[in-house]
C-alpha cells in the first residue's frame, strides 16, 4: 500500500525537478527580467511537467500490469522514475510491449 503512494509522489518530484529552470537568474524573474520564454519560467514548464507526469504514470501502471518478471518491472520503473522523459521514450521504443501485455479482461465463468 505504501509503495502505491510513494511511486507517484517520487515520479511527481522527479518530473517537477526536470521542469525547473536551470539558469542562475531564475530568482530575478519577478519583474526585473523580461524574458518571453514561458517554457522555462512560466506556465509552459508546469504544463510540460504535468504532461510528462501523466505519461510516466501511464507507463508505470502498464509496467505493473504486464506479465514481466518482477526484476524487469523494477528496472523499467526505475528507468522511468530516474529519467522521466527519456525513460518513457525508451520504454515505448524498446520494451516489447505486445509480448508482455496482460489480458486485461476478466476470465470467463465456466
């Protein structure tokens, strides 16, 4: 139960950290620095971070529901959590999703 709570929180923290401004003048943007780069300093970075967070959560849920061994699940989740954007792209490109897809439906009643 605790793991189900900690994984999204950790993913959120990592996603927000990756969307944070990198330059040293981030503290001077309150009226002193007129930069029209909304992706780095404004709403655009938050929206991009939110989109990446949602996609990362989708990847994590898909990995947890797959038929992979537990060690492979853990490895994919770590890659996605440590590298939110790159990990998600690597998962969609190289994970062989069709082979490890769970049935996703209920078993028929005999």
